[in-house]
C-alpha cells in the first residue's frame, strides 16, 4: 500500500526511510463505492485523503442547491482545509463520483508525526499548500474569466474533467446552468 503516495511525496521532498516507516504505519487504505461520502456537512474533517483511484467531488449546499467547488482525481490530496485546520464542522460535502480507492491519513496521528519529525513538518506544510493552491485556482476562475472562457480554460488545462465529470456537476462548478453549458459546448465544437 502506498507506492503512488510515496512517489508523490518523494517528489515534494526527501523522506528518510525511518520516517516513511512511521508514516506508513498510520495509513489506512479505503475502498469507497460510487456516490458514498467521505465527509458531510456538519462533520469535522478527520484527516487527509490521498486518491489512489477514482474521482471525487467537493460541494456545498447553498439555498438547497448543490454548488460544486472542486473535483479530485488520481494522486490528489483531498480534505476540507478549514474544518481540518480548525476542528470546526464542515460546510462542504466530499462524495465519490466513481468507485474509488483512497489512502486515509488521520489528523491526530499526522500531528504526532509532525511533532517527532522535521521532514514531516515540511512535508505536511507542502501538502496543505497544494490543497490551498487547488482551492485558489477555483476561485480565480470566477474573478478572471467569463463562463465561456472558464469552459475553454477547463477544456485546455483539465480535459479529464470533461471526460469524467457529469455535465450537471461541471455546469455547477463553472457557475452556469446546464443548458448554458450545452450552448457553450455547441458553439465551441
């Protein structure tokens, strides 16, 4: 368990073998079927997930309507950063869109590793920076681009989203109605 995770983490920073063994001992591999939740609104985010296989979405309920804020694919780190950091209940849901396989890193054990290993302090900071950068990219889409430009950006930079994410979720992510997305797709075809 954890070869993909080790490769990704080694790409971020060097991990001494002894530290890797400690880290490996806290990991839990989980298989989650399509449409299951890793986190629901009102629950505290218990740790960080590393997505080995599958597709997840993060969304909020606003006035009873689902608003997708992120999609996650293989080799992504997934958590609800605010809830994880502050220990407060989440305002977001994390749900599988496909049968998925994750490696779960529990927060309590991870904090213990931080206290005993400077390499994991640095590594943890870099992982959380990657999660924050992903969230920032999403918010930038709305301040910098029109709906058509947002779709063009996704098409150019993240074509796997269009192939793996249902149209209604993609439209919500782009901040437009499904019908508007269909018209944009037709114009751009």
